[in-house]
């Protein structure tokens, strides 16, 4: 009888594709381009057998220089140094494997042709980013001075303040507080971040609960004892997925968050969430050239009003 030998997926991939680096192969797994027996592989440590069918899709290379595209932009403010955008959910910030075109960068380059190369050719003008399904205020540098100054401010998290609004499952306890810990890459799922005790970066979020309401499970029908809360988050650091990780750590995952939330929670919500309910609603910064204090706001989008009335969503 033949004995089946199992090994890690990354070892098998290295044998199958010896001309590719391990980091390149891991990137393909992290981006969902590798399947085992037709199922997307979530981690390189997955054990595979000799008889397993492994398929790898190689995405087209990302162009070294993004091309301008006529993409509508919701512009809040613009001058010679900066452009402030209300980014819609679903819009990717910059080109990456699987998203070579149709990004915010492509739209910015069409609107501002002179920005090519500001801060580098791959991500011109980008000093911070929002997740694809996070909406709200973003600032983009239009000059090299703005790029240098804003990049320094965002890296040190000085001279600026970023406020988000999120709709979460359950009622946060306590109703307001400060979460301070380290966030690093999740050991079991490279697409996720996690609270860690080592190999992470310090992460600080202050939050306060603005309102609590029964969870809507149908029109004018609410789940007994179940609640959703409108939470304001003030991030004092800018780690990947920081608010999503921190809210989930309170037992209050963001509604619609497929990575850190719970499908059983989201299945009961009406209307079903089509995105995670996180919105960058306010950005305070110093103008990179004049150092004048500026404040920009973008009201929460219409999908938030399925949970709370407009006056609550827009309350200071």
C-alpha cells in the first residue's frame, strides 16, 4: 500500500516553481491566487498530499507607472499642494496585484496630470490609505513639499487627527475607553492582523459609544436583546486594520466585516451589509505648506442610515 506524504504548501510550491522566490509565492497565496482541490488556500502552512491538485493563477504584472483614468472623484478640497477626497467604499487606493486599474491613484493622475512621480511612480501622492471597503476622507499630496511633510506627519501621527465612525454588533463595555496593545500579522491567516505579544507594533485607539439601537432583522422587526452601536474611533496610531481588530477584541466586530466579524451576526441584519460599516468621517491636519489648521468632514454614507437616523449619524 502506498504511503501518502504530506508537506507544507509553500514547500510544494517552491518545488513546482523553483524560479520564484518564497516571498513571491507567499504573496500569491495571501492574495488568493492559489487553490488546493479547487478551494482557495488561506495559508502557506497548509498541509497538502501528493494527490492534491494545486492550481496557481498568475495575475498580470502591475504596471510600473499607473495610467491616468477618467474616474469620478468626490473632491472636498483642492489647492496647489493637496487634494482631499471622499473615497467611496469599493474603491482601491493604489494599484496592486488583482487591482491594476480603476484605483484612486488612476483617477487622481487623470485629474492632476502633473502629479506623476510625486513621492514615487507606483503610488504618487499617497501618504495614507483606507481599506477598499472603508469610505471617507483621504488627503493626497500634489507637490513634493506636501508629500514630504504629510508623510512625516502621518508616520509620527503628529499634527493630525483621524476620526472614524463605525457600526458594530453588540454594546461596547465600557461605553468608552482606550485600547492599547500591539498589532502584528496573524500567524494562521496572512490576510489578517491580530493582537500579539511580540513582533508587532504599538496600536492605540480611543473610542466612545455615540448611540445604541436594537438590531434590525427585518423591516420594523428587531432581534430580542440584540443591539448594534454607533461608535466613534480616534486612532492615535495607524496600523493596518487597526479599528477592525480593536473593535473585534471588545466582542463588537464591525457590521459586515467578513475578515474579523461573524457571519452568524451579519446574517440576521436587515438589510444585509454589502460592506463593512466603517467610515473615515473627519480629518484634522496642518496644511503642508502654510501649516494652517484644516478640518475636513465627509458625512457617513446612506447605508449607515439603515441603522441610525441622520441626526445621530452626523452628531458631533
